[in-house]
C-alpha cells in the first residue's frame, strides 16, 4: 500500500477503551476483516476511512477469556449428548462477551473422560472452544466439592497420556490435588502433553502446596507448555480453609501469585467469595497472576430449577447452584462479564486489573496472548462494548457482530 493512502477499515469504534496499558478516553479501535488494525488514542490513529463508524458512550473492552466453564444456556459440557449440544453453552457465554471459552469436565470414569474429551476436541479445532480443562479425577475426597466421589482416584500418568492423545492438542489445564498419589508423575505427563497443571480440590498443608507449586514450575520449564506458570483452581474454594495454626494451601498459592510464580483463579461472583476476599487477592498478587473465571454450569443464563453436573443433581435457587444432596456449591450461574462487574463494583478492584484478569491473563495461560485477550494491532478483533454499569451492549468476535437475542 502506498504510504499516502489512508488505511481502510471495515469498522471504527470510538469511545473509552481498556487497552493493555490502562483506560484510555478518546480511544479508537479500527477493525479490518477479523483483525484489529489499530487500537489507541484517536489522536494517534493513522489516516483511515471506515465503512462503518460506531460512537460508543460506554466502555470498549477486549473480548473476555474464561478458563473454567462447565456449561450454560441449559447445556453442560460434562453431560451433553454431542458437540451440537455443547455449542449451546458456547453461544450462551459468547452472547455476553466471552469470545474465548475453555470447556471444563468434572470427575468421571476414565472411559467417560476419554469419550467426552474426544467429543469436545473438534470444537477446539474448529475454534468454537479455546481449549479443554479437566477438573479431576485426581483430587482430594475431603475437598471434592461438587465432584462425584465414586470416580476420584490417585494419580495415573498413563491416563493423562491417553487423555492428551484423545484431546489432540486441545487440553490446556488439569486440576489435581498436590497430595494425591503420584502427583509429580501426573504433572510431568501434563507438561509433556502441552498442558498446565492446576492445583486445587486439595486438603494439603501449606508445605505440600508450596513444594507442589515449585515442582509444577520445574516441569513446565523442562517441558515448555502453553505457560511457564502453574495455575490454582478457584483459590479458596475446594480447599482446606485458612487457620492461624494451619495455614493450608490457599496462603501458599497466594504467596506464589505474589511472586508471579503461579496464576490463581478467582470465582469472584459474590457467591463463591466475599468481595473483600477478591479485593485482598488483587492487592497481593503480581500483575497477570490472577484470572477471573465463572466455574459456570448449565444454569448460567437460565431460570432457577433442577440441573445436572456430571453424575450429580443440582438445585439452583435465587441464582445459587448447590448439590441437591448435601448442599455444596455446584459451580456458578453467571457470565464472565458479571464476574468482572462484581470485582469492580462490589470489591473495588481497579477496572484495568479486573479486565486484564478476564482477558489477557487467561489468554497467556492458554499460550494465546499473541492471538486473543487484548485490544492490540494484529490480534483477533474480539470486542465487548459495555455500558457504564459494565453490562453488555454489543459483542464482536473476529470482527463479526454476535447476535445477542
């Protein structure tokens, strides 16, 4: 293109944007095809003309990235009959601005895990899902949460190898308890397969958690994976609680996040965590060491009622999902933008930090930071336009408008 020729864009969006370096009033995002051509202060934009111009009065956010989601819209990744049913959940979250979604399974028999991994993997190859996450089966029976105890087992590196093969590159993370039998071998098998160990559902001591995080970091350095840092599954939830004479795994995880050596998930929806807990974690953790997740199950976007999560019955009342038998919290019912809103408006988390924790930070865990998660030139054109209350107004994925009705 001749240097004198103006840049041609399909779409120009003017407004206040959350860019990698902060909130920028008077920003401009130019979209051409499925890519971002420019994102920054409008005063610094290249000469251009656009086929369509949007003046947005709210905020322009990057499309959100959810690392931990079991379903939505009435569909459940651990329970769906086929890939078409799984797409119901994908579209439910996409309509609210989650443009990259990781499909999470729960503890089940090896045969079921292999079958469901193989069924969902094509959705990763097609781009409908960003990756897969396995939550179990190598977890603590004492901290199982809404997991089926029948299929909880000690670590099995051979099963991990088989799951990695069934996933065909789609497996991103796997939750395991650090105290589980053969945990080091499981972590090595995950790293060899290009996946990241995520420590959680654990009754471990602080010392055991600290050692396991260090071990996970070593195996990820030895076998370069999506990320060089292990993750921690929904910090505080599914863990031995903190006590002044028994600090447990949560403080060890938070220490690692403060050093930037691990990435901790937070289900900051006001149900799983008190907003002040969310605020404390953001105040302590290093930049990029917190990711916001939904842990959503089939009831996300749906009415109260009865649902399933794997082999277990779930009752949703006033938007809170609990096991019908036992009452343990059984996943979330929100979309990721709702979690961001709760973090910002109820916990008082800085807007840029909360958005980063729901976009660029999880993208980095997936090893996709050069493709998604930020409003930057060259990245996929995933945009979420929200109002002043952080409620979705318009969603674009790959430059295409997502129908929200």
